[in-house]
């Protein structure tokens, strides 16, 4: 049930916002967050704010979520200021504290609320419609990671532990197959076989991280295109939102999830599998955008697994859908029978499509990287 205007106004008044509240309304009731906006009259100017209710079911420790969000947004802002960047209030979320200086407000019903400055003149789109938008997405998330490479103050809280522990996800699938509690394994034979045949994928990044070949970084962990705010006039990415899952991770998980969510023009539960395909022109723009902002800090080992990461993250989500199908659909909400199996098939079809093009994809990434290295060498030469 969405909140009524009167309740929203009361919540809104708990934050350090000046002026007179004019109205408050629902902006989006998503899978995870409930997002509302409130408009204030500040000396004759209308100013909007975002109020968001944190989902306590998903985030067991909302205080830790907000600590992460505060650290990340403060650091980004400071770096943009130091760099003399323009348009700073549209380049990163700004948290508005409560009247008693807290990062969040706990309502009478025990719900957690936080408030951001409303970023004006931007929009988020559900799906990538052009290669340039893929470039913008890659650039935005690459920049986000790059601004956070030197985040001081130790590790962020792991707000969802083992989020991309692909080995653990594979183990959970094996268990669900062995239990087959709902007698559904027989209707998912090809998918089960597909997953078991790819056991070798699940440890690649984890092992590289454990051996210190790939560093842990601050990552966004929800790099869907609708979390990129694009300037409504220029189409340029301004900032990224949805910072609840920002935590320690692997840079490649963010890139991999971008590949998964942007390179196929289909929905996550597309039934016509012939339409599910990794589109190379979109991948190329995504990689170009990402390397334009992340290329300077990524190590050769990270870059060498960029195409692979798209395959791995798509495989991981496919495994999770399959596991949930076999376990009675307890995690992902379904809207029709076999919905999770359909979702799994879509993901596995995309995995297959990436497999067929993985070499070309990685070759393109390697070429981009060499191009960037040549350019910066030339620049260094000019400077001396
Ligand atoms: N500070 C903001 N200014 C303007 N719009 C915002 C802001 N924060 C979020 N939004 C809009 O609300 C949508 C939902 O917010 P988000 O934090 O992504 O939650 P979720 O995706 O979990 O529903 C975003 O896609 C964006 O369009
Ligand atoms: Mg979102």
C-alpha cells in the first residue's frame, strides 16, 4: 500500500528541509524501494526532494546501508569539488539529514526513510534504445567506480553478504536439484544439464580474487540502465542512483551485469528465445564507455575478463532463477506458472549467445585498451 499524502508530508517534515511543503506524491513503487517526491516552496522557488522507504526485508541492516550511502555520496561530492567539476548537485545523490542530524528517519510504523535532493532535468529509462545510451551507461558506472577507488575509512558494510558468490550459488542449485522437493527437475532437464556443464565458470573470478590477482573494489552492484540518470536535453549520463547495494565487490560484477541487462533487446522473461541475443554493437559501446572512465584504474587481469564477466553474471542469475523454480518459487515473485523457468531459459540463451561471441567481444576490449594506452603514451610524450 502506497503512503497517503498526509503521511508523506509528516515524514517529509522530519528532514532538514526549509520552506513550506506544497505537496507530496508517489514517484515509483519498485521491486525494492518505494520512492516518493515532495515539493516545497522555498522563498518563492519550488524545490523537490526524494523520500525513499528502505526495504527492511531485503536489507536486514538499514543503518549499515545508510552508513555506506553517506560515506559514498560524501566522498564523491568532495572529489568532484576538488576537481572543480561543474553541475555537482546533479552529478551525485545528496542526502538530506533529519532534523536531529541523522541520515535516516524511523517512522511511527518502524519503517526507515531517507531523503535526497531531487535531481532535476534528468530521466531514467527502462531499456537501452541506442548504442549511445549504452556508452553513457558504461561511462556512468565506470566513473562511479573510479570516484570510489580511494574511498577512505576501511571496508564498506557488506549489506547483502555473498551477493555474487557464484560458487555458493552453484552449490545452492546442486542442492535444489538433489532435493527436487516439488518434483520439477524433470521439466528442467536441459537447463539443469546446461548449468552442470558449466561448473568450471563459477570459480574463475572468485579464485582470481582469492589469489590477489583481482582486487576487491567498491562496486555498485545494481548496474541496471534504469539506475543511470540521463540529462533530458543532451542524453548525457549525469549520475547513478540506487545506492543500497554499494559494497565491497569486484569491478567485473558491475560490468557483467551491464552486459546482461543491456546487450539483449528482450525482457528478462522473454518467451521467444529466438529474440534473445547479445548485440555486439551495444557491447562495444558499453565497453568503450566503461573503459573511458574505468580504464585508468582497472588492472590487465580485470580487463582480460570483461567479456567473460558478462557471461558469468548472466549465468549466475540464470542459476538463481533455476534454483528458485526447483525450490518452489520462494525468492523471485512469479506472475505465471513456470515463470522462473522461463526467466532461467532467457538467461541461459543469453549465456550461449555470449559464448558464441566471447572471443570477438574480448578482442574488441583488448583493442580499445591498447588504443587508450597508445593515446596516453602520446600525451605523456607531448608533455615532456
Ligand atoms: N534523487 C533523485 N532525483 C530524481 N529522481 C530520482 C532520484 N532518486 C531516484 N529517482 C528516480 O526514482 C527511481 C527509483 O529509484 P531507485 O533508487 O532506483 O529505486 P528502485 O529502482 O529500487 O525502485 C529512479 O529510477 C529514478 O528515476
Ligand atoms: Mg533503481
